[in-house]
C-alpha cells in the first residue's frame, strides 16, 4: 500500500499553476516583419494555439522547474509504502536442545532435526538479540550465555547427543532463571522429542516460565520408533567363571529375533539367539571360563533398529585376589560363616577363639570378628584391631549380643556405627544404595529377628538398614577399612544363614573390601553418573571417545570404558535405561497443544518503508541540473 504521512503538503503542487502562467506571459523578443516572409507568418498564426503546449514541453528549463517542484512537494508529504516481512524475534532468547540418548533415534536423527530447527530460530532473531544455548542432559549445561547470533550458530554446530537421560523440564526452569532478570522481551525455545524425562515436568516448567512473563515454546522433533535394547546388566564371578546377566527388551509390537554376543577383552567367547515378543523382556545368563585377572566385557545385541546406542553394554569384572583371613569367634557359635568362607578358593582362613588373640595381625589381610563373650574381650582387643586397620588392614565386625555391652569408648573410634541395644523388633532389610555386593542377593527373602539398634556415623556409608538401624555400614580408617555387618549368621538372629544368597554375599563383600578401593567406588555405572573421585584435587579421565578431560565432577555421558589415570583403573558406563530406550513413547501435549510439531511458524508483519529522502535527493539533483543549465546558457 502507498500513502502519505503528511498529505496536506500536496497542496504545494498548486505552485505549478503560477509558474506555468508566468512562463507563458514572459516578454517576447521584438519582431520585425519582412515582406518576403509574410506568407510564412500567416501560416504561423494559425498554428499558435497548437504550439503553446509544444513550447512548454520542449523547454527543458520549464520541465526541470516543474519536476523539482513536484519532488520537493512529494518529499514534504512524507510518502511511504508498506510490505510484508518476517517478524524478527527481539530481546533475550534461550534455546534448549535435548541431547539425551533417545535423540539419536531415526535416520536422520532427532538431534539433527533439532539442530536444524535451532538454526532456523537463530536466523529469525534481531541482529542485537542476546542468545543463550542450553543443552538438556540429566543436568542442564550452558554452552553459551547471552551471546551473539553468530556465536550461537557456531556453538550449535559443535553440539552432539549423549548417552544420558533427559532433564528437559529442569533445563526450562534453568533458562527461566538465566534470562529472568532481563528488562527486554524474553523467549525460551525448548526442542526435544518429549519422551521420558527426569526431574520437573516440561509442561509444568513451561507454565512457570510463562507465568513469569517469558514466551515459552515447546517444539517436538520425531524420528524412529522401533527399538530393541539392553536395559539391564550385572556381572560377577561364580566358581571360576565370569557370569553376565543381560536383560533385553523388545519395544515393538511384534515378535523379534536377535543375536546376543559376549566379548571378553576383545574376543567374542559366546553368542546366543533370542526371540522376544512385542512389549516383552528376556533375561539371559551368559557364562564362560575366565582367568582371575581383571576383564573388560562388552555385550552386543545384533539387531537393526532405530536406536543403536542401547544395543551395546559394558562392564568390568575386577581381578580376583587371594586373601588370608582370620575369623574370631566364640567356641560353640554357629559355623555357617566358617563354611561360607571355606567354600571360597581365594581365601586362606584361620580361626581363633577368645580370649586368645594373635599378638600381631600383620600376617592377615582381613580380620572378621564374628562373636565373643563380654568377659572374653580384653581391654586392648579393639585397640589392636584399630591399629591393624589404620595400617591398611580390613576389619569386619559382625553384630552380636555382647557388642552392645562393651564400653563405647573402646569402639567409638573404630566402628562406623554407634550401637545402643539389642532389638527384637524384626522385619525385612532395606537396601539403601546399589552396590556390587548386592548382586544376586535377595534381601526380600531374609527375615531378621534380632539386631543391634543404633545409628551410622557421619563419615560412614550405609548400604542396608532395618527400621532405621544400620545393617551394613563401612568407612575408611587410616589406610584401611572397617565394615559393620548387622546381619548375624546366628539362627536366633535371622534366617540369612540358610539362604542361597548367604555365601554369595560374603564372597562379594570379601572381594570388594579386599581390593582396597574407596568405600563408594564401583566399577560399573549407568551413563549420567559421575566418575567417583575421592580426593580434593582434580583427576584426568580418558573417555570412550578418546577425549581426555580433567576435573572433579566429571559426568559419564558416553557409553563405554573410562580410564581414571589417578587410580590407574578402568570403569564402565552403559545406558541401561528402560525409559530412554522406549523411543516410541509420547507424552501428552497438554491443554491447548502446548507441545508443537514442525518447528516455529514464521510470523509476518507490515513494514512501513519511507521514501521522502529519495524524493528529496531527486529534487536536489533537479535543482542542480537547473543551475547547470543556466550556467551553460550564460544567464548566470
């Protein structure tokens, strides 16, 4: 549309009338009649009226003056025209990209579609817009804080999806806080497949951000839906064999066949075929002979589907070591613990009966204090055990009735728990945290009848409890470690002694504490967990991709084997997440369709284009031309 913002100025065109009239009435040169030309003049009189306008048109000076006046008047009228243009986004903008494992699904992947969508959004921003780029892993990570459009495009080009779960809702709330203080218009664009998530709901986070005056858009990407993956893995040793239990799930609707292979230290040693119904899971036990050294194991699911990252899982089976063990127990006490220890080929077990104790524990790796009468515990018994632990030894104290009667000052500095009294308020044990010692140990089948009521000390770690009282606690003491086991092998205290899990538990406990690792250290993890660091200084870690990183809070965001240089040990991380492997799941879009598909639609707006300056420039040029014309004609 064309218009004038000052139309009254157009009345200035009326100036043209007197200009033209004056031009026509200007004095003419004096005419002298020559008789021989009279017949020509007679003809000219007849053409005078017709030549009037021809004179006007042919006179360049008059034309220049008319055009100059027209353009001067038009420039004063402020002419403009409108056109439709794409509406640019202004102010502070936060772009969130989900980089969880499910975003790798499809070909091209969901993540590549998200990157293309983010680039399109950035291109639609105003030149002076400030852009923040946030990646939604299990925790939000800021890759760019209030940078330029060009900087945001450079950052997004370098992003890649990880093997972790999605915290998209948490990332939206984080973005709200990041740009919340800005006084300019604020916008959040969250791009995700909006499958399963951890933490805050993305819909709830969107409502909170919108309530705070931030325009928030949830943009969904798609790609791939058929999947079959490894969702569970556990490993260990059984009678000289390496044993791996694998859980495979088929997320499709139809039966599907696949082959599962086990690779130990780079060599495939076993392969099994499995057929799993749609929506079902299958547990496979893979077992093979292996040496006592440490082994790196890879389990591969050989199948073509839309998500490859959950088709491989990794684990470490630590080295099996020989230990010399001293068992301290009262004569006539239960033999179940003695029999369990005797079944382990890597243990050399000696016994002693209180009040007889060795003068030096230096010849042993582990001392297990099972039971003693109060009168058989000498004043220096626990002091000697404490010194043994401080020098690097392992002490395991089993809960027994006389332990609560011992003067606490003798135990305070050694035990990781404070014991108060014997309780007969029984029940089932509660597992406090996942740990390798619980593998194949079914705590639900254990009935506790008696135990020592107490509490875990501040610097100790509790792995199992009953009614709030510690059943398994440990801490480091000097260069060694002390472990408290509250599940007694005495039949009057529990039925654990008769469980198939009893020798398994003690085998795994002995091998764990005997390796001399830190209390919280494990060798096998899920992606998204942190590398276990037990020092105040940062460490170097080599990731599966080959990247070498330094820090204290290093997150395992890639599946594979990590090498922790400070400890000179390998650890393994695998996806193993039923929700993240469920790529066909779709969350509700919310009321009013809060989750949108297909990217951001371009918004168009009318743009006013002013042209008065151009008219003014032309007018000046015409006046200049008129001046040159006068100059040439000699009128100036």
